[in-house]
C-alpha cells in the first residue's frame, strides 16, 4: 500500500474501485461540527456518493468528476482552530493493499465551505484524485492568524482564485505623531492584521512593506509571519504625510496605508486606510477601517476576534463589493 500526501496542486492515481472519503478534525473540541459533501463539477449536489456518516462518504463508482468538500454543522462558519484531515482510499479496512490519497491538514477556521479534492475517471482502470488546497497554510503569529480567519469569513474563500489575487502593499506613516503608536505596539498589531488578510487575497505569503516620512526607504518584501515584528522597531519622527514622500499608486494591488489621521491627498483606486484612532470617523469618509489604540494591543486584539473581523471586513469591503478579490 502506498500513501500519497497531496498538497499544492498535486494529484494521485488510484485503482478504480469503491472508495471512501473520510474526514477527521483536530484543534477544536467540536469534532462533530464538520460534514463532508459531494458536488458535481458545476457545483450541484452529486448523486454518485453514499453518505454513511457526516464524516464519511462512499463512492461506489467514479464515472464523472466528483468534488469533495466540507461544511460546518450547527453553525454558519467553522469554529476558530478547526483543522481538517482528509483521506481518500478503499472503502473497506480489509483492503489493506490499496493505495490511499491523503490531503495535507488544513485550517478551515472562519469558512462556510471549503473544496478539498476532486475525484475523476483516469486512464484504464484508474481514478485521479486532485487536491484543491492550492498551498499549505503558513504559520502565522496569533493576531495575524485571527485576521486570516476573518478574511476567509469575509470573502467565504480559503484563498482567492489565482486570476483574482492582489499583491498586498503596506505603507506606514512614520511621522512624529505616530511615535506613541509604534512604541505601544499598535503599528505592529496593524501590520499583523494586514499580513493575515494578505494570506487570503495575495496568492502568496509576502507583503510589500514601506515607511512614509523621514525614515522612508525603498519598500521591501516581508514574509507575512514577520510583518508585525518588522514594524516593532521601525522609527517614527519628523514631518507628516503631507510633507513627506507621496504614496505611490500601483494598479492591481491592495494597498493599505496605516496612519493616525486621514491624509489630505486624494486616495487612488486601490488604496484603503487603516486609521489608528479613537474617533470612529477617523477615515474621513474614505475607504478603510478604524482601529482604536489600546495597551498591549496584540494580546487584546487576539482576544477580540469580533474587532479583528470588523477591521478586516472594512478593509476588504471595496474590493469584495466590486468582485476584485473573489
């Protein structure tokens, strides 16, 4: 027996025989809150499977493509920390010599549905199992992970399709008024939030990071798991945005400007603001979100997924509404 571990866009060839798709859950005490579903290639329900339990589907014959997915039970979205483990192999434990396709574990927190794999007729007496999990999840700091969950919930996708992905750019106001926000960790927390949503919308695990002000330097690519840390020691001094370098536009990106007040300059089409302010009207009517400063922001915000979800939804709203990231 061979076990094929599928990640990325890989596929495995199994012998044509009755198959079983099985799912197990870790990371959450509610293991009964997940159910396997089968659909046709065009999204309709598949009549080619037999559901013997919420966690197991039997596929007697594969005559057309069958898409295997998972949905939450008892709620609209998967609970935070829900990790699914899926295998597709023989429908009988006695058939121990048969090959098995096993998907890499996937965190499905915040999703209402996830496509896991497709099973299609192969050549001769075979079937082909192809994973839909385009890339494994990166390990993120807790606040960035909460933002990734929130972005998946806001867009109801695990990751956006490749042809809709938008590189994410994060520019931070490094003027004097931002100094307390750097010192308190609020800027680092904002960076983690942007890094988390970038995991869903960018098609990669990097954010282009730059500072605006006297500390301005060429923007650089930073791994999503290091954005918050990179902003934890960034300088803040000198003149404000109106006297510093202009924020460069870049069509086809999602550009987030972190500041403590809406700038006077007109935003360009792909720009949203993340304003660190206690004033709910801090964006000045511009597209974006307001995040209230707090002590120990990473710990406080990690414990408030509702706040993180609101901020992420506000940042993504213009692009979700216009189909830009779906």
